[in-house]
């Protein structure tokens, strides 16, 4: 899988879980202590989240970090 595809897939998964949890990008950003524009970039597949930010996002969403890398439907 190409890097761009990985970023896009990861971002789509973050968005999927975030919307299932009924969180806005602003709310997720606040919980994860990450700038909202950075969350938007991740969800669009434009930003490569570092490992610390992956853990912050997973924690803010209340899911294991591995869930952010799984394809398919989230169990929210």
C-alpha cells in the first residue's frame, strides 16, 4: 500500500470512529490536545500523525490505537 493510501485509510478510520462517537473535530482536538486543523489534515489524509498523536487520538476516542489501523466498520 502506498504511503498516501495509508494516510487516507487512517484518516478515514479516525473520522469514522469520531462521528460514531458523535464528536466534532473541535471536541476531538480538545480531548487529544491536538490542534483542530491538524485533526482535519489527518482525516483528509494530508498529515502523517506521529506515534504520540496516534496514541492521543486513540485515547481521546476511547479505543485501542490498533483500532485506528483496522479497515471496516467501527464498533464505536
